[in-house]
């Protein structure tokens, strides 16, 4: 029996069909891969934009932090200058007080039994009963509070004199009566000496009264 021969057009047709199928399959894969690529590209662009935004925010925060650090450094420098000025001012006040003490100090009487020499004031002298008088340097009043801390601060500022209480109840530091005064410089400075009806006082303390009455003198007593 003779074998039938395939027609000449069958093989090319089959090959064309196979090739067409392969092309379609590759085209489908290409389209799919291209879609995935585009999606990945969008995600990368979004990520890059987010990173850029975060970098910008971080840069702004760094700038703010640098500004804050500069302000802190400026404040620290200003605070250091103020401390130096305050220390210098205290030193000057202490030196001024020492100089004033040397030129105005009165010697105590040898038989006074520890009492300082009192000013020869002919007017009324401050007493518990009177409460307030007009002394040689202005209005006088009295107060009774612990003075150890005031004396300690005075010693730290270079003022000499031991704390003691006079027989009449007036509190003393060395030869001077402890008194509260205005120490802002409007009328007096801290550690200035001032004459009172009870003797020479040193402005070692201050009080709220000095804001309204800067010339007033509040004498420390144990009454």
C-alpha cells in the first residue's frame, strides 16, 4: 500500500500557527511585565517622594534645633556675664562697705560691757511702745526675726563683725545695729552705714516695705 504524502502547505501552516501562538504568548507576557514594571515604577516614585518629604522635614527640624542651640548658647553666655557682673558688684559693695566702715567706725566705750556707742540723738528714740519714730535719717520702725542668716551672708560678702544682742534688745553685728533698708541704690546700697535714733546701723537686710518707703529704716530687735 502506498503511503499518503502530506500536502506541502500543512507543515508551513502548522509552523505558522505555532509561531503565532508563541508570539501571542510573548506579547501577553510583555504586556504583563510592562504593567508590573509601571506599577513598580510608580511605587518607587512615591517612595522617593516620601523620602524627599521626610528629608525636608528632617532638615527643617535640624535647622530649628541649631537655632535653639544658638539661643541656648547666647543665654548661657548672657547668664555667665550677669553672674560675673553680680559677683563684681558684690565685691565692689563689700569693698565700699569696708572703706565706709573704716572711715566712720566709732570705737566702743571700754566700760560699756559689750554695748556699742550710741548716736547723740536728741529726738525720740525707737521703743517697742512707740513702734515708729522719726530718727536722724528718716522714718524708723522695728522687726524681730532670726538674723543669723543675714549675718552669715554679710560675712560671705566680706563684712566683719560678730552677731550679738545689746542689753536694750537691739541686734548687732560688730559695732553696728542690724537694719533692713532699701538697698537698690535709690536711697542706699547694701551695707551702707546710716545713723538712727539708737545708734549707727548697717543696711545688711531689706524688706518689701522698701519698695514704697525707700528711706525707711527697719531696726532688728528681740522685742
